[in-house]
């Protein structure tokens, strides 16, 4: 399988949650992804699934809880990588940073 290296994706991990980031590297054997310009998606509104989120983005941006951008990180136990459409990238990037 060809992984979408250097593309914006939704990455779901087993325990760390869901991320929106550029997939820089992926170690298939160990299921470790290196991500750049990464945001953790803690809560989203207006998308029924991660697939819809990766295709369309969100409908209720003001209700979403997306973290600050982290320049680079590694996540382990990756169980899903979904490439994002241009529409979804623009939509997700427009969601303001949530701060408690």
C-alpha cells in the first residue's frame, strides 16, 4: 500500500486519539507515524465519522475542540490514516484553536 506521505491526513491511533497533520513518515512494521503541523482533534461537530471529516471537514466549527499546532511529533499504534481532500484541509485549518 502507498501511504500518503507529505499529505494532510486524519490519523487515528489506538490510545492517543485523532490527529490532523501532514504525514511525514510511516513505519508500517511498528505502526509509528511522524507528523508535522499536527493538531489533536479532541471534539468535532458536524461530521458523523472520521471519513466524513477527511472528505468534507466540519459543519459546526465554533463547537469543535482542536488543539494548537505542534510542529512535529510521533504517534504510535496508528490504526487509521485517511488522506484529506482540499475542501477538508481548508475547513479544518480554519477552525480556531480551542483553549480551556
